[in-house]
């Protein structure tokens, strides 16, 4: 088993995000099939091996491709010096090397992802979300074309294990069906794929959970905001970003109105 991936310098940030997410996804498929040394793993050992292998690979490739940029990764604990450097940086890559570790550890589930986003001067400017088990990488360089809605009733993507009670109430009010699935990135991209029509979340996430998915969703023309309608902002000192809405634009007013009236408790 090897992670000695090499690649010529990629000058376009959209292409780089796409290649990074795809390459890390391929590495994760190797780990899922064969472990780290040819001995298959399962459960927590597989989760840990996947997290570490994808993180190490992405960090090495970013150091080679963009040595002057800062990186914010779920798998790296920042010191106060790291945070200060990141906040002072003009460009920051925000990555989640493996989003949906539980689903990754349950073959043949495909609802796990790799997130790679670039923040520059206050904005998300590039991003890619790989769903390796589907063989797909959604990206801002070639934004997804959202197909016409095929469901008569709206569909809201929710967590497999802990759907928020307020989302159940929202679904009841607007006549929507709940669609359980894993990774946050998979939920966001399900809206672009016409698997769902909205993803509404409150209850805790971090910047790496949704930066790349939001970048891709925005590029596809989907509505993205905090649950109160305010902007999603990134590269903050506190990297908690606990809530968001991603939906087809025509559903945004209904969802925001519900949250204004009922809150998320």
C-alpha cells in the first residue's frame, strides 16, 4: 500500500481542489478494501486509518502544490500560533479528509465524502466534494447542473441517526418527506443531484463540514445560508459553524419563515 501520489503543479485552483479530493478519495477506497498494509480493517480501526491516510496525503499534496497557503483540517489540532497564522493568511484551504467516517466503515455504503475548499480574502473561491464510492467528484470548476425536481413532495436530507426535531416539524408543515443519509457533504450534494430538495441543519458543525459542499452548491445556483438567513462565513477564529440551509431557491422563503416563527429548539 502506498500513498506516493505525485502530480505536476496545478495552477488552476478549481482543478487542484478537484484533483485533491479525487486523489484522497482513491486512497480511502484502497484503505477501505485493504487497510494500511494489506490486512483489511473494520470498525474504529478502519475509521482511524481512513482519517489519517487521507489527512496525511492531502497535507503533503497541498504542501507541494500550494506551499504558501494555510490549511485548516478537521484532523489537525491547531495551536494558538496556527490559528493566528491562518487568520492572517490571504488564502486558506479548508479540508475534511473523510466526512462520514461511520458510513465509510460500513461497506458498501456510499454516503461518505472528501471535502476540499479554498477560502481567499473573505470568500470561498473554489471547492470540490468527492463521493469516491460513487466515482464522482462535484466541483466549482464544472458546477453541477441541478436537474428539474422529480418529486411532487419536497424532500429534506437529514442525519441517519439524529434528525433534529425542528426539521421533523418543518417537514410536517410544508408537506415534505425526510431522507436519511450520512456525510454532511453528501446531504448538501443530494440537493444538487435531485436526491433531496433541501438540507436543513442545526445542532453543530464546523467549517470543514460544509465549506466545500457550500462552495459547490453555490456554484450550482442553490440557496445557502445560516438558518436565520445570514451569510455563512469561513476562516473564523472560532471554527464552529453550527447550522445551515442548502436548498432549491424556491424553497428558501418557506424554510426561513418556519425558522423565524418556530426557531430550532
